[in-house]
C-alpha cells in the first residue's frame, strides 16, 4: 500500500496530467523500492517516493 502522502500526490499528479489531455498508460506501486511510477503521454515518466517527493524523468 502507498503511504498517505504518496496517495495524495499521486492523485494530484494524475489529475494534472489528465488536465493536459495526456493519456495515463500505467500507474504502479513498485514493491521493491516503494515508489509509485506513472507513465503518461508520449514520454512522461513520474516517480513519487515514500516521502511524497516527485521526480519527473
């Protein structure tokens, strides 16, 4: 299960991505690292760590 802050940040990030009319292809919790991975649009990749820090790749 994601942490509370991860879940909130994931919801906000998914909402922002869809506001830009980009498709969300994958939202996945990596059980090895505890990070949430979001794949959207042509090449947008987002990582949300357990502390809620967002990294755009």
